[in-house]
């Protein structure tokens, strides 16, 4: 074993979860906060050591970063079919280790301040640790089944944390919605795993993603409805990924998931769990690229592009700041999917892949920061709605500056980190598919607009009559903000293309100046538009909304997707399909069983008069029976 | 084997014993008498075992051994039955079988 301590990275949060979960009542809240932060701090240090050893000490062997695998057989079915457990280190998993560790650690520290005085303080840290454990396991998975197991575990932790305020009805509904929608998508994932496992004979990532391996080369041998069976498997796996990453039309759970505590939204629903879908596609990227000349990858690209545009439009009209951020997350996830979708494999052709991973990294930092800032604002004004905020820059200077940094980063303004990653995605799209490129540019403008809409709405504009003067959050909350702001500002200068590429070889990425100019220009246009509309209170936004008419109403109601889902499930599925089934079940299946039971009871009612309770009557009947049997035996048994 | 007595006579005696027992079991009202009748039935069976063993398979012992076995079981069963009857008497101050019908339906 070259990296023995990697096992500890997921196991420490698991131990913390068990400790805090089992001794929930006995541990004082302050102590449990320290235990949670301490455990994660050790994991973060180990993750940093791993990254250093992997990228720097070991470095490239023959020009590429070699994956390192440690695994043991976990469930043994036969010689060829077994499920392994272990860890896989390659550039993307090491990068994800860093992302998960940093964001999770920041959120842990932040939560110590944010959740102070909450009833379930210890429980909250236990759930956070459970989530960290599951996410590390997902990132380090060596095969499809291991990733599926941890995939469900992060789903469970997400469910638990969304429903954390379980006395609130809307939180419970949101938790159930998130669980059911992602579970529904995971059905596709499971079928995809089984199809791929059946036709390639392996679940192992190394064997599946080897471009010269039998798994990829054999794609043309089987076909189903005009496409290779493997393409179907990959599309089904992508459905699982789309469910977790909130791609259209499985995105409906993400905005509702904002019912959870804000640190949870920052950790799970912005930075880590929702990128699991992107990670999954990136993990199987050689399959997506080589099988059937990338048909499944085309699907990924278009779904990603559509989701990015769709979510950005909705984000403009929402008034709950967390919902704006949720739709923004969905839009940026679409961006990452789009980046993967337009990528090639070898060398500099893999720009989209590298850019997508880069954007995943930078987005994790600035979106976690945006959520934590939003949490800080909500902490101060006790409301999620824009109408209750304004002019907060005077009261909350640290939150103001860090939010501004994050907003500039997400808008793609140089030299903040989002500029570099977003620009590279756009360059990759420009080379592959002009339509997707145009969508990307439009989304970039919209992103800048809605981000600065809430920025101006929160920190400038009117001063609503605050009941109590808002004040800056405590140090435990502002320190993570500052650290994440530094990362958001500086992460763009990491030479990502040296480290994380599709073929693990590394190449040199250059800025494409004309395209970078366009990208930052549309960002600035978006910001300028938001400046005009929202810097000071004025009637422009309302007039604009009125002139857009129907379009505005549609976007305000999120294009009625939730209503469509309700219509399909309640009016069609429940009423037309489940209803008759339930009736049939009650009437005929249950009815038969109940009928048998009832007839037994009524028969026994009728014959119980025979039982007189007199022993000698019974004895007489018994003797008479014995005599009759005796006669039968003697005279008839011939 | 008893000289001058054939198996038929002995089996007739055990049959009589058996049916006396059955008659007593059905007609008697006192629990103790019923218990005695049961003993008669059992003893008829034991004698049957021994007689058939002795007359038909003189070299073997199974019948006699089984007879001893039944005696032992009958002793245990009697002890149990008497214990039940004593407890019943304590509860309802009677050993008449007519009065013990509280458990019906």
C-alpha cells in the first residue's frame, strides 16, 4: 500500500458520526462541535497530504498520472462476479478529496456559529459527519457498485439534513421530495449498472474506462433499438447522475431542498453532493466518449446546456435568495455537464473535460461561499426574502466583501476563479458545437445579471425598517467566509490542465483572448444591467416585468414544472393507474383472504354448540369413532 | 405360559377387562372412578402385550419390556391426574364430572 492513510480519510468522519450519534445526549454541544471540526480537520490534512504525494512526490510516470488502486473483495459471488471495496486514486478523485475536505471543513467551522443554541446541535454534527464519510466513499470508489452504495448513502444524509427542522411541514415535504426524486433517478442508475456489468463482465472502473480495453471496444457487438446496448446503459447511468445533479427534468427537488439549514445547502446542495452526477460522468468519461462515437455524450451536452439556460432564466425572477442560489447551482451544474459533453479525449482535445473539472472545483468554492454568505445574511435579518433586506453593506462589511468576491467569481470577471474555468468551458464549446457555445454565452450573461440582482438587493438599495439593527456574524462564521473568498479569488491561477485531464497526461492551456473577451464582456453587461435595475429602488424592474407579460409569469412560476409533475402523478398516475390497482387489490386480492378468514369464523360459530364441555360425551364420541374405524379396518380392508 | 390355559382364554379376559374399563369411563360420574377405569384399560393393554409376547414369540422380550414401560408411564399419569383432581377439588369443592364444564366454548 502506497497511501495507507487514505483509508482514514473516510473512516474518521464515520467514527465521529458513530461517537456523536450513539452518545447524542451525553456529549455537551460545545464538545461535539469541536469533535466534528477536529475529525474533519484530520481528514482534510490527510487529503492534502494525499494530493501532495500523488501530484508532486509520485508525479507523472511515463508522462501520465497513474491511477493507484487498493481493493479487497467485499461480496464474493463467483470467480468473475464479486463486489470490491477499496479506494482509487487518480487526478479527479484526488481533486474531489480536496474539494470535499475544504468545503466540508469550512461548513463545519461555520456551523459552530450558525447552529449555536439549536436543540439538535450534536445530531447536526453527527449527520454532517455521516455525509462527509459517504461523500469520501463515493469519491474514492473503485467500481460501479461501490459508488452506488455511497451514492445512496449521500442521498440518505441529504434526506436527513434537508428534513433537519422536522417540525416544519415544508421541510419534511422537501426531504421526501428530494429522496423520492433522486431515488427514482437511481433506478435508472441501477439498471444502467446491471446492463453495463452484464455486457462487459466487469464493474471495475479501471477495466471499464481503459480505451483499449475489451469493455469499450466491444460496444458494436450488441445493439438494441438502433443503439448499442452500452449506450443505453450509459444513458441510464446518466439519468442517475442527472437526478443527483438536478438536471432538467429531474431538478425539482433542489430548490425545495433549501428548506434545510443553510450550511447544509452550502455543503450538500451546492458544492459536493450535487456534483456527484458530474463526477460519475467524468469517472466513466472514456466510455461516454468512445462508445458509439460519443452518442451518450451528446445527450449529456444537450441536457446540460438546456438545464443551464432553463435554470438561469428561473433564477432571475425568484425572490427567495436561497432559491436564486439553488437555481444558480443547477445552472452551473448544467455548465459542467455541457463542458464534459463537448470534450474530446486526447491531450488538448480534452479541454472540455479539464474545464468541467476546473469549474467543479472553482464552483464548489464560490458557491459554498455564496451560500454561507446568504446564511450569514439570513442569520442577521431572519428572513430569506429580498424584500426584507437592503443596505446591509453598512452593517455586515465582511459578508458584503466576501459575497462580492463570490459574485464576481461566478459572473466570470477576471481575475477571479470563475473566469478561468468558465472561459475554458466556452472555448471547448466553441470548438465543438456553436449552438451550445451561444447558449453558454447567454447563460454567462444571465448568471451575472441574477447574481448582481441579489447582490444589489441585499447590500444596496432601500433600507427596510429592521426591528433590530442587523450586525455582523460571529468570528466562527466570518473566518470560513474569508478563507473561501481567498480561494474563490485565487483558485483560477492553479494550472489545472497540468493535473486533471481526460487522458491524465496534462497539457498546457492558453487563454483564448477573443473568446475570453466576449465572456467577460457579457458578464460585465449583465452586471451593468443589474446595476441599472437594482442599485437604487426604481420602477424599472416592474415595468420590465409587465412588458414581458406571460414570459415573466412563466419564469416566476418556474415554467410550471412542479405543477406538471403534480398533474402527472396525481391526476394520471395515482388516479388512472394506481387507483384501479389499489381497488383491485382491496377488492379481489385482499377480499379473497378476508373471505377465507370470515368463512372460517362463521363455520366455527355454527359448530361450536357441539362442544358441551362434558368429558364423557367426548370420550363416547371418541370410542364410537374408534369402534367404527376398527370395524372398517377389519371388514373392509381387504 | 400357563399350562392348560390357551391364548384365547387369556385374550378374552383382557378384552372383558378393557370393555369394563370403557364402560366405567363413560358411565361413572366421579372423577376418581373414571381414573380407576382408565387404569383398567391400561392394564388390559399391558396384559395383552405380555400374553402375546409369551405365547407367540417366546424367545423375545419386547412385549414384557413394553409392559414395564406402560406401567411406569401409567404411574406417572395417575400421579398427574390425582394432582389435577385435588386442585379441582380445592377450586370447586367437588369431584363430579358434570360440574366441570367451565371451559366449554
